[in-house]
C-alpha cells in the first residue's frame, strides 16, 4: 500500500503514514476512478493486516 501511495498517488511516505483509511480510499478513487474495494478486496486487506499488525505509535 505504501508503494501505491508513494508511486501512483505521488504521496510522500510521511503523508501516507499520517493519512487515514478513508483518506487513502478517497485518493485512490480520485486518481484511478475505481472504488477502493475494486482494487483491494476485503480478503486482501485482511491478509495485509495479518502480516502487518498494529504497532504502538512512536509519537
């Protein structure tokens, strides 16, 4: 997802990490014209979440 945000969307890594899920969905839809669920399925999102669990914020 970071690769998509920094490559296709042109975001900086910092912008990606500070964004919310709805912001990312809206940016993807705005750039591609496709709804987020058509790009990343719920099953794929769950798979990603399994391998990248939430971590404590460094803030």
